[in-house]
């Protein structure tokens, strides 16, 4: 069984491991509080244990607001944290937090009154699955008030303490809806829809915004058709009808200067296909973009993009190269707008469609599907 690294890593020194893991290298972070009008004991370090979920309760106490039990008639879940305000002017005050559990892609830990139980779940950052089951995880025990870098595992010397903390972890995990455990790395990073059996036709309606790319139709490396019916008022319309990605890579179908435009953004190099006719006004104007993959490459092949207005071909251009794996990590798929950064240089951030209505958007997929899950997972890790 592969055991956790015992030495230091440069990016986490002096702690073990780093992001994705529940040793302190992956969870311990500094927090700077600046409040010169109220904090008298300035420039000092506070050592009380706290968690990111304590920031909101701290702000609420500072401004003297009680969190509402209901908003808009809906009962609110309780805020899961405690205020840190008591520590601002008393560096030696005992912490008001007693317990905190952690979980990340199967790695788990719990802190309780200065003690910590932690386990590494058998997967390196670039690997897609654990080498063993949850039942085979080896839990470690540390007195982190005396051994903050987790160098001395006390599990063998104090098995009762370790067992008690592990049982507390299960109780906390159940209390905060962490169960059942899920160590599927690629599914959680890329989006489950991308790894499940895929449909060949998707229909979207207005109000569809900020859909993660992993949950949107997987149109890379294949032919596809985007069809929509829109209502164009007498004074015309502009803006994105649908888009995915952003300033670095993606595509967008939109109206600009009364023309239908498709922009394909390949790492900042944009190909624009424009209609030779203006988009007419009316209640049911059918707009379509069709991409035909013609390159023989499995990944990143180019093709031909065609535009149609009311079933009449009104534009065609060659798209020399397409994205091999993903358009982005943090952008999204949108109907009627382009959230976050813009795919095209011809409209601004947050641009929205100004027509009367988008009836629906249909994305039809054709051809063989090619996905390299490991490559996409590596992309996400590099973008962290």
C-alpha cells in the first residue's frame, strides 16, 4: 500500500501534501483581518483554530445582523460556523470552535480540540482513482498543537484516541450531508454528464445560464448543428443567442449589425462566419449554424462552418483548427447571453440578446465522439 509522503514539498513547506489533500498542506491557509478602527492589538498573530465557514458569522456579528430564519418564505439552513470576532482583541482567548471535519476526493480529516485524525486515500493528484477502498484507508493521529507540521503519527501509541476521532468524522460527515463517500475524481472534476451515456440531441430554453462545460453538450472533435427560433422586433436585435467558453477559447452564435454571426475562438485566434443576408424581423425566425468536421485527426480537427436563416444557406467559412479537449475550466454554456468573459471581440462582457424571445435552442451532435478524460483532468489540475 502506497503511504503518504513523509517529507516536505516545496509548495507546502513545512506541511505534508498540498491541494486536494486533507493534511495541513492542503487545508491550512493564512487569513489577514484589517480593521484599524476596532482592532487595537494590531500586527499580532492569532493561533485559534478556525475554518473558512467562520468568516460569514464573523461579518454578521461585526455588523450586528442576525441571519434570517426565512427568506422569501423559504426556511434557511443554519449557518455552519462560529464568529472569530472574540479573537480580534484577545490573542490568547481560547478558540470557540471545537470540531471541524474535512473531505476532498476521498481524502478525509477531522480536527477536535487540538487533535487531528487524517487519512490519505491512495491517489496522486494526476491519477483518476484510488488504489484501495475507503475501508483500507490508514488513519493517522497528530497532536497538532504540539506538532503542527504533522510529523509524528501517534496512532499506534494512542489507538483509542484515533478510533474516537474517526468515529467523530463519520458523525460529522452524516450531519453535514457528506455521505455517501464519492472518490470518483474525473466525474467530480469534469462533470458527470460528460462521462455518462450521451444523447445526440439537446434542447435548451431561455434562462439557461452558467451551465458548466462538463454538463453541456460535448461538441468538441465532432460535427454538430445549432438550431434556434427567435423573435426579432421591428427595430432589430443584437447579442448572443448561445455561447460556450470565453476570451481564451469557445464559440458564440449571435446577431451583430443585423447579420447572423458565428465566432469560433481558438486560443484567442478567432474565425468569424457572417451571413450574407440580414436577419429578418418576425416571430419565428429560424437561425442555424452547422459545423462539419472534415479533418481526419481524432482530436482538434478543423471543418466547415455554415450559417442558415430560415433554412437558406447564407454563409460559409473554413475553421482550420478546433479545441482538442475543453474550451475552459471556469467559463460556461449560456442561452441568450455570454456570461463571464466574451467569446467574441464584437460584444462586451455580459452581453445579452436584445430580441423579444428565444423560443429554444437545439444542439444536435453527429459523428463519432472522442474524449480523452485523463487529458481533460490534467488541464483542470494545471488551471488550479
